[in-house]
């Protein structure tokens, strides 16, 4: 339980790093790449060979990276502890928990202005510049926890007047001012949602109502970010459901604080942002891994968002429906900011749908859990988080994935830019081994039609590869079959690869022979291995064995 965890934390000596946190992804063994185990604040052990990295036996640059990464994790965990100790105090009335929150806040009040003002690249004036951590996004998330912790221990008597003044003027106010100055630099951005919430919560703590008003109502403020979502069919404009929910998670501290402070504003766009992804939910309750999307699922890691948004909208039945269908959330935030009971009913299985602005179509046949579902991504590139994947296809048959989306594996791994973003990583067409062009517009929608249990989509683009027109027609039938017709035309001669990323054990009617892992293209093709080939001018079959049984292509 939370109380048990906080009791254990109280037994440990409070240690607040006096140096800045760097990239937390760097907390890895320099030789093996595995995450390190912490011995103490100065010594860190490789789990592979048990080597301990310390200040006296490690290259200074390597040790600085390890220590900076450790500090990043420590700063993050301390901010969460400040918040959760405050929650424990609010629930039990035991001032020991409030005192730990106060100790963390006063320690940071003494240290905050001593941390260097720079970002992970050493820049002192970028939109990522921050003090405690290596980027402003991380500092915003850190500050949200601290501001919430400060609010939760209000009236506990654990801060004297001088300490309270120090926390406000040496910590909350300067951090909020630093983040406040980046609003125009970020503009419409998932990160700005987090910065808005950090400024709003901290400004309320220090009675800076001008800054709080700006974070809410100004251009690129929280309500403006919500208005932006309305123009994109309520799907976050980066074309990633991972960043869609990340933006929502960044907005929620503001929305929840408004509700508790009695501040009224039209935030119905947030409700629509929670409902829109349900139109394209996959048979197992997960969301499509389009562009830079890590795994997101109603069965696991987004339920707490629905818990909190249900509370914002006073137990709205449509928002509550996924919680009834997939189960209640169990995170600290989901429990304390959510409702004890939510409305029953309201769940309707999604049908075939076409979201024209984000350019995502879901073609469905059958009940959701055992459904044949084809999805085509024909929308805009997606900015910094986009992939070169116009007319990409994914497919579920019998409720199991057969053709998968790439998703991504994090930004520091060479596979990210070398493979996951590339056209070859997606089930579409590649010309001459090269990536498609970056297109800020959708492909042309020629047809989307539903009739007697069947759904047809036809889309076309002549912009992905100049001089080539690509046209894809996808059909799901009432008896749960799928048809994919992909036509490529152009005046010049090119080599085209029709790529399908199949999920499962694969057999084929073709006679395959091993071949060299080199098609002469390099780039994403260099990531391929165990290659086999066959030459044929006849029809052939490929069978994929999934958890739902065999599927023949």
C-alpha cells in the first residue's frame, strides 16, 4: 500500500543531490549497456559482471554521465515522494509524512538557484534549458509534484513562516518563472501542456494569479492547447496515440486543480480527446502504435487517465465506460483524483470509422475481441514524432495481430532513427530502398464506404515519391476476410518493395533459400538479418500462425 511504502521511505535517510540531473537514460553500464544497480549515491554496479563504478576507478567523463543519470532519477523520485508523502498525510493526518514533504521542499529551496541553468547540450537559452534536470519537460513534471506536495501539507504546521517563504520564493516562484518564459517557444506542443500545468500549480501556491491566468488562458495556454485538438478530430496533431495520452496527462493537473479551486472554463474538448481514441481501439484494448507510440492500452497503462477525466466531467458515462469494460485504474493519482464509483453502462463496441483529419481509418468485421480489423495510416507525417509510413497497413485477424505497426523503442537507441522511423519498418511500399518524403498533408481519400458488414477504404498519393502514384484499396468483408490491393504507377523504372511485417510463425508455399543479408541499399535494410529469397511469377501463399490460429495471405 501507499502508506507501507511511505513508512519504508521514512526509515531511509533523505538525500537530495546537490548537482544537476542529466539524461536518465544514461544510467547504464558503459560496457554492457544494461541498467545499473545503485549501491549508494556514489557507487553503481553493473548487473552483468558486478563491476562497481565509483569516483576513484572510473573515467571522469563516464562517471559524470553515470552520476548525472543517477541524479536525474533521484530528483524525479524525490518529487514523487514529496507528493505521495503529502497524500499519506492527507489520508492519515500523521504529520511525519507531512514533515518529509517539508524536508524535501526546504532542501530544494536551499539548492534550487545553485543548480546550473543549461540543457543537455549545454545551451543556456534554449527552450529545453532548466536547472534541476536536463530539459524543461522533466523540470515541469518535477515541479508539478512539488507544488502538489506543498498544497497537500498546507496547515500541517511543519513549515514555519521563514521556511514557507523560502519554499515559495527560492523554489516554486523561480522555477515557475523559468518555465513560464518558454510558452511561445514551444507553441502547440505536448511538452507545453506539462509546462502550463507546472506554472499553473506553482503560481497558485505563490499567489501569482497573473502567471496562473496566463498558463490557462493565454495563447498556447492550456485551453488553447485543447482548442488545437478540436481542429484535428480530437486526435493529438502529432499522429501518435502515445503523445495524445502524454499531452492529456500533461493537461490534467491543470484541469483537476481548476475543479478544486472552483475555476470554471469550457474544457469539453478534453472529454472528446478521451473518446476519440476509442474509435480506433484494437481487439486487445490497446491503441495503434502509429508514429512514435509506445504500447498504450486500456487494459494496463491509460486507465488512470480515464479515472481522472471522469472526475473532471462529473462521472460522465461515456468517459467512464472503458473503466467498466476493462477495469478500474490503480495508480495513486487515479485513485485519489478519481471517483469511488463510476456510472455503469455506456460501452459500445466501435464500428468501422475514418478519422479524416489525422488520416487514420479502422475497418472492422466481427465482435471486438475476435475481430478482423485493418487499419490504414494515410495522414500527415506527424512532425518531430512522425514516421515515413504513408499508406501503412496493420491487421488483426481473430482478435490477434497479423500485420504489425512499428511503434518505437526510445530515442537514444540507434534502432530508433535507423529503423523504426524508416519506411521499410512499415507495411507499405518502398521505392529504390529510399524513405518516403515528409508530407504534412494526408493522402487523397477516394472512398470510405460501409455496407452490409463490409467496409472499403481507398486512398492515393503522388507525393510520397515524386513521379510515382501509390494507391491502396483495403476491404474487410462481413465474413472477416481482408483484401489489400496496392497499385504503384509511374513513367520511370524503379524497384518497388511491397513490405508486410507479419507477426507470428510463418510458413509459405514458396521454396525459400538463404541469401546474403545485403540488398545493396544500406540504411534501414542494413538492420535485416536471416534473409531468405524465392523467385516466382505464380500465385503463392504465406501462412501466419498466431494465438488465434493460422491466417493465410
